[in-house]
């Protein structure tokens, strides 16, 4: 009775937490952002800040003004542009506004003169600018009702991405929910049992959202992070619930009562859940070293939902099982099939493991060859930064930006902001501009503004190549290396891409080092061995390469566009989302490794000196007893994340497909073939450790041998 009262307290507390989270959710979403794909504290960001102080701000919004009808005379376009300028100059949300008519800058006039760009710098923070943008656009259109006013630019694109993500999140969840529930019914063999991981996931995800809202008060948290947290949280909740409930069922099948079965599940699968959550958190925490706000937001969201999923699975799930008792197994549509054919061991995975471990070098070699072939495209990865092209080409923001690229000599995204400071900056600016004009890939240079002191000047240099391309990288490097009459800081979109790539590559070795140290420590403590953790990291790296290679083919090369809903292939992969997929795929790999190693080690320790106590038998038993669970868990992760591929935002497609591929490749090919082959080839060396740290894992009641 006391245990039931405690279980009721846990369930009621969880319900109260869910109510509070639901009440806070509407307040949280407006605090979230979309940007943050550019690295912080780089030369490009410093150049932007210096130029703004000198009176050359970076526009937040561009308004392309043209005639609605076919009669596109330049005089009418000029009149319309003047009306828009006058209207916006009086708007309190507008910090400054300019066009070709006020600056004489012909780059703000289209090649045929029939369209003019009005550049707008808004007041406030990034979030406030995004909220102001619709009112500013409406004011511009009201000022020139007979003209066509098409908005584009970073703020407008981010706003449209926000709105699209909000719609796509609901659709993805509605699509994934019924499919996931069917998978869960097959995995658990009971409708009631299948509902329990859904409850765990809902609690974990629901409580994650208010936490992200709190974090958004002190740092940028992207809306993409909510989508990623929802998909990953659901997958991990199913994963943790599946292993805990399977162990409870296994213990009760041996004749243990519910209290004993729950205690045994906590000691075995519960321990694995705790180590798995710690390993996933370590993987994502290492990504915080990369100075890209979007990646940090994704990592924080993943860490939060992982910890909460493990906490709910270890507290609320046992409480629900205790209160439901035998009713947790009721309403089983597969009861007849399960009674006739299921048991503790999967026949398919038992046969697979037996075949692989019989000839480990051959099986392992073939698996490594296949993974290497899949990983080959990853060697030509080209990093970039997300922009409006992550939207469909038909989206207004993307279509307007594409029109600007086609009709203007120097589209805004291809301009480099060059700030020169020093005693000779102003005097030497003309000659310096001439030198820049001769740089490969530079099509024109303009001296924009000089400081009254003569010690600072701002120039704009137009490039012929789009940001993120090798040609743009070369142009940025050459401009930075060109002799100047003072200190130089180069900004602009192309420079931001170069600096973000450099920041990511500079931080990556430290990320990987800390990740490896953390995972080796965790896996070493979990297995009480030295070799097995090293093997786990090497195998995880092979699994990662295969998944990332497939992503290069699908997204960078664009071969997945026809299958995944016609997105725009930019020839690059966004640096922050690529790293996030890398770390979360590694985290899932370690997650599955923890459960597999834990069961193999348990079988190895359980048998001791008995005849069953050899390494190969332990591997076969471990794979046979976890194979079905891992494939079911991987299927749940794949379905929940692959639903993001239905989004109209290519960024979400990339995350969803990347995580789904990583989960499936790792659970099936790596855990089912490569890991058993490597462990069979290593033999007892797997479990070698210095005597002072070697100790058997806690085990439960003896296992009944049986097949199904």
C-alpha cells in the first residue's frame, strides 16, 4: 500500500508539471528566434559593427519597388521609391532607410532600371526587428499602392521560416503519431503498454519547452531547436521505456512479482538508461564549444530533453506500471501470435549473431567495406550558412531574393564590407580601392563613408560569386591579404560564411577530444573494461561516416530533392545543423552501444565459469535479447525524426533525415553485424581491465534459455 501511495504521488506530481508546462508554452514561443547560424566574435561580425558605427549599417530588410503593370518606366519607379522612402523615414521602427536616389549608389538599381531597392535598417533586437517587419512592409505598400513592393532580406526570411516551421511542426507530429503508435503496439504487444512511452515522451517534451523559454532570456534559442527536441525526445523516451518495460516483462515471465521485477529492471535497464542519458548529454555538451548560436541552441534543447526523458522514464514509468499492474498488458491485438512465437530471445537476431560470430573477420570486413563506401562522399563536404534558400523556391521571401540576384549587378548578399582604420585610412582609400578592384572575383569597389578624423573608411566590394562557393572563399581571402593603408576588417555574407567555417573547424578538435574523453570515462565505468569503450568509439565513427556521406549526396548534391519534396540545393551544408546531426547521431550510436554492451556483459558475468561463459555465447545471447528492442527503438526514432522531412524548410528536412539515417544504420548494420563481429574477433580481450577497476555488473535472477 505504501508503494502505491508513493506511485500516486509521482503520477500526480507529473500531471502538475505537465499542466504548468502547458500554461507556459504560449509565452515561450514568441521568445524563440530563427537566426544564429553565423559564428560569434569573428572578423566579419567586427566589420559589421565598425561599419555601423561609421554610418554604413547592414540592412535588415530590402524592398524591391517596381511597377505592377507592364509599363515599367523609370520615372514611375523613382516616384514610387520616393514615396516609400518618405513614408518609412517617419516610422518609429525604422532606424535608417536609403536607396539609389539618396546615395547615388547604382548597385541599388536593377540592370534595366525598372526596379529599385530600398534598404531598411530597423530598431531594436533581432527578435524585435522580426516583429516589426510586417508593419514596415505594410507601410511601404500603402505609400505606393500602384507599385509592387517585394520584401526580402535576413529579417523577412527568418520571419517566413518561423511561420513555416510552426505549421510544419504540427503536420509532422500528426503524420508521425499514428505510424509511431502502430510500431509501439507491435513492439510492446499491448495497446495500454504502447501508450506509456507516449506519456513519457509528452511529459519530457512538454517540460523541455518552458526550459528553452527560460534559456531564451539569456541566449538565442532557435525555433528549430523545439522541432529537434520534440523528435529526439520522442525517440529517446520510446527507447528508454522500451528497454525498461521489456526487462520488467522478462522478470515477471520468470515468476517474479511486480515489485521484484521493477527493482530488477532498475538495477539493469535502469542503470543503462542513466548511463545512456549521460552519454547523450556528453555528446551534445561538447558541441557548446562551437561559437555558433544555432548549434548551441540545438545542443541545449537536446541535452534538456534527454535528461528529462531519462528522469521521467525512471520515475513516472515505474509508477504507472505499479498502479496498472497486470492491466499494463491488456488489450493485446497480437496476443495469439506473441504467446505462440515470442519469448526472451529473437530467433532472427540469434541466427544473425551466430552467423556473424562464426566468421567475424569476413562479416566485419564486409560491413566495414559497405560503411566506407557510404562514407566516401563525406570527404567532399562543403560548409555553408543557412539563408532564405532553405525555404521552397516558391516561398515569397525566396522568390524575391532570387529576383534580386537575377536583376541586380551587385546583389546585397554578394557585397563585402571592408573597414580600414589607421592614420592614413582616408587618404589611402582611393588607391586601396583600385587594388581591390584588381582582385580576382571582385567586380567593383565603392568608397562609402570616411570618419571625420580621417582615420577610418568603409568600402563596399562586389563579388562575382555567391557566398559559400570556393570562388567566394578565394575572393574573401584575397581581399583580406591585399595591402591596405591601415588595419582591415572584412565583413559581408561571404566573409561570414568563411569565418563561420573557420570557427567550426577550429573548435571541432577540442569538441572531439572532450567528447572522446567523456565517453571513454562513461563507457569505462559502465563496462568496467578498457578495450570495449575504445571499440565503441571506433565503431561509432564508422557509423557516422556512412550517415553523413549519404547526407552529402542527398542535400549538398541535391539528389534527394525529388524524393524529399523539392528543396533548393545550395551546394553546401549548413555548418551548425551538420554538426548537430553528427553529435546526435553519435549520441544515438552510444545509446544503442550502452544497451547492447550492458546485456552482453551481463550475460558474460552471469555465466561466470559455467560452460556458457565464453565470449561468443555472451555476444549471441546479448544480441538476441536486445536486437528486437534496438530495431524497434531505432524505428521509433527514425519515424519521429523522418516526419520532419515533410517540412517545407530544408533545414528541418536535413535534421530529420540525418538523424533517421543515423539511427537505422547504427541499429541494424552496426549493432547487428559490425559490433558482434569485432567483439567476436577480439575475444576475451573485450573485457580486459586493470584488476583494481574490474568488477562484475549487477545481475538479476538467472535467465531461462529459450528461442522464439
